[in-house]
C-alpha cells in the first residue's frame, strides 16, 4: 500500500529529477523519490 505525502524540495533538486524523467530514467516524480529513498535505505542498512 502506498501513502500520499507532500514534500518541500530545493528547486535545483527538483529540476534534476525532472531532467531524469525527461530522459526516461524515472517514470514520474513519485517513482524517482521512491527509488532514491529506497536505494539510500538499503545502502545505510548494510
């Protein structure tokens, strides 16, 4: 199950995410943030 949230993010970071979406690296903003947070979580739990 997924939960809807609201975040505030630096404009430059958001531009970076949007460029990755344009290049088809991420499907959308939600996909980008979920992927990046999960990757960081896995990295720090090792």
